[in-house]
C-alpha cells in the first residue's frame, strides 16, 4: 500500500453518529473534539509511564519500577472510559497509537533519561501537562453545557493528580515553598 494511502487511513475521523443523548448535535460534536485530544493524551501518557517503568536504572530501581507502573495502571484505566464517552456521544474514538502520536498535547518523553531523578522529572513534567489537559477538558465541556461529562473529567483529574503527588513527593524531600 502506498504510504499516503496508509496515512489517509490513520487520519482522525470526525464523523458523528445519531443517538438519543439529550444534547444538541453541535455540542456533541464539540465535546468529541475536546475528548479525542485527551484520549490521545491518555494513550501517550500511559506509554511514557511504561517507558519510565522499563528503563529506569540505579540504586532505587526497584521502588521506582513499581511507582512508575502504578502510575501507568491508573492512566491505563482512564483510556477506555474516555474512548467510550466519545462513542456514547456519537463520535469516533481516535485511539490507535498512530492517531494518538499525531494529536497528543503531551510533550515527547525525555528518552535519554537513565537515573531515578531523571525519570521522575521527565514523567512528572508529562503528567503535569496531562493533569492540566484533563482540567481544561472539564472546563471546556462545562462551558458547552454538558455537566455530566465535565464531572467525569473532574474525577479523572483527581486520580491523575494523586499520581502526580506520588511522583513529586520523591523530588521534594525537605523542600518547603
Ligand atoms: Fe512490568
């Protein structure tokens, strides 16, 4: 298959399906755009946490290996509900790895990281952006008038920010603002 044909197949799909969800069609469509960006973020974030889990080295290897996997597990559990909230509103969940790589708002992981502090900083930076993206999604969807979906994203924020706290706690020993 020609590359351009393959790329066309991977392009984000924006078609909408009719359903009985009691929101105006344009609101559903806008929600789906907001949520697809965060679906991409969740898949990207999950793979970054796994990268840290697999590749960290040093004296604290085993503890951090477990911490990073715990983060990955929390993020992994968010992927499916985000994707299915998109399809519940009539959208297409653009969640292949290739689609996610094209549209994720999370910066690329620092793949030169080796030590514990390097991976902690790289992952905390990414997770901070992920948490911000979830907060913004909740606010944007609230502004669109879909309170249940905005509340759904608020819950994701609380879960993700708990993981951010676990990572940052390793970096702030003794530091007081
Ligand atoms: Fe593992």
